[in-house]
C-alpha cells in the first residue's frame, strides 16, 4: 500500500480525530479516479477514528446531473459516509454571506477577493468560494484529493484564512491514467464505475484494486488486467446463494458459473444450462450413446467425464449436445447442473439430428 505516514499527513499523537470529505461533482457515474479518492478518504477516516462527510459540489449548474447516480455508485462500491450528503447548491445563501464579508463588488457586479471571483454577476457562488466556506463550516481537518486539484490549494487556503480560520491539511494523490498516459476518461473505455458494473466486474474487485493503490504519490496507469484477476477471485469467494442472486438465476446452476471471469459471463454460462440449445448437428453418435449409458448408470459428473475420456469419447460433441456451444464452462459443471432427465432429453434431441 502507498498510504502516507501519519506524520506526513499532519496527524500528531493525541491530535483530534480527523474530519475528511469526499466532494464529487454530479456529472455522471464516478470515474475510477474519483472512486480512488472516495476509498482513500473512507480508509483514512477509519484508520484514525475519524468522520467522512459526503458533499456534492454542484455549483456548476450547466454540468450538473442527478446526484443519485453518485450515491448508488458509492453504495455499490461499499463506501459509506458518516454525514451528508450536503449539496453546495443548498448553501448558496451562506456562501453569499461569506463572500460579502471578505470581498467587494466590482464594476460588473461580481464580488471578488483580490483576483479571486467569489460571486458571479448573477449572484451565484463560485467553486472556490463554496469549497473554502464549506471546509470551514464543516470543520474539515484534512482534504484528500487528486493531484489535479493542487492548483486550487493556494486559492482556497487564502480564502479560508480570510474567513478567519486555518486551512486543513492537504494531501494530493496521483491520478489514474489511461494507456496513453492521459487522465482517465471515457475515451479509454472502462473508466467509470458504471462501465465496470455493466461489464460484470464485482464491486469487491474494484474496491480491492483501489485499496491496493492506496494513496499513490505519483500517477499510475489503469491496470484493467489486475481488476479482471480480482474479479475472478471475487466470484470464486461468493457463496452459492449470493452468486445466484447477483446474476439473477437459480442456485442450482451455480456450478457452471464458478469458472466465469465476470458476472456477465456468469450469466451467459447459466443461460446455457437454463435454456435448451437449438437442435444443432452433432457428430459422434457412439459418444452420445455411451454418455446416455453412463447417465443411466448413475455416475456423477466427474466420473462420467473421466469414463468418456478413457474410451476416447468426443467431449466436444457432448458439450454441443448439452449447451449448443463448442466452448464455455467446464463440461463437468454443466453435467452437474442439469437434472438426469434433462441430460437425457438433450442428448436424445441431439442424437435425433444424426
């Protein structure tokens, strides 16, 4: 893990419990960089007995979307917050009050503090003002965010001091980059939690990947291969009932899903068992006949496959007869997931095409 040591984070022995905040803008599903910040804040608070505030930074009305997606993303990821969500747009009166206390109106009607615009001519608070006021009002002690916010630190610290308070400790972590070395975005494909969720990646795999990154001091490249390896491990660790519920299928077909690389593939494997295949042309009538004899003999799935291998049986023909596909989950798992009568029915249907 690449977490900063306590001293570097401004935590001294006996210091008050930290208050941190995660403050996304409601512009769609959380991208992985934001998710890294959320996980880092939650972990920072948990390891130090602190509190995490969820704040929705919605001062840019032109870009705002429904914040409900962010809440669902965090819940899916397993990141809980202790306070909030607080929407900055609902605190506009407080922001305007603070702006007029520390700034002055210019000829265009905007309120400024030095070179920093606090209120636009229409009276709406800017991001810099709202952020500074909220850090003070909610007692934020540590701001943990991506390195792309470094440029805001000086401005926000200046405004916080003008408000009569001391700035929080700022901790900036490296960004997650795409393969081209640029900040992760939609052009890179699986860049948001929604992308990964739609791809069938379990939340546990994403959370573990982000926790492995910790608070990287430097930018890191997205390792989608690592996420996929963690997805396989996550699926393997789920209990039968939980896996069936995640995929939305009966628990009886769980065996065929155990080798899946993601939940989308798990669903496809399950459907191979749940839905009888179309009547495809199948070769190797001898193998199908021997398969039928072994099923009638009551052999379990592993013993059945072992017997077929021993006599040089065409296992691909059996797979096509049972699933309609030449590739897919382990044949042993397919056989174990189908009732005896259904095994015989599918083999008989395939044999009738010969």
